[in-house]
């Protein structure tokens, strides 16, 4: 398990990355980064990170797990606001609000799945490269 082996494989498959001493940051597109920490005892720590201006978290920087929690809390709060508005006496186009709320939920599910699949695939690829 060496940083040189991982770096040569990243070059071979034309990944965009930056090396900072014992850390490799792999840029996977759409604001997703994988940080691979190599320790002196041979252990490897792989972390995902969504940088700012990504599709799920906007300007906030966090992990995919943090983004899932962040979006879940936001969806629940938005859902309560929607329910309050839906059952109130306001006269408005309530069906269009329902459709918009469902589109937001669909958007979150699609892009959360995209980021999870992409990060999981890269993690398994890195593990496979460093098995020897």
C-alpha cells in the first residue's frame, strides 16, 4: 500500500488530483473530492468531501453523509411549511406547490444517489489498487 502506486494508477487512468505530502485529493467532478490519507504504518483513510458550490449543499462544504442529513432536515422543515400553507386559508395554486415540493425531493434523491455511487466506486477502486 503505497502512495506512489496510487499516484501512478491515477496518472494511468487520467484522474485529476493533487498530492500534498501523505495526502492525495482526487477531483471527481460536480464538487466531489476524495481525500486519501496514507499513514506511516500502512493504513489508508479514504474520505469523501463535497466542496462549496455543489448541487446538494450549495455554498457549504461537507461530506456526503453530512449533506444527506442537511437535506433531510431541510426537506422536513420545508414539508412542515408546505403542510401549514396547504391547509391554511390562503388562496393560491396549491397543486403547483405540491409538484414543486415533489420535484425538490426527486432532485435530492437523484443527486444524493449520484454522489454516493460515484464516491463508492472510487473508494472500491482505490482499495483494489492498493490490495497488493
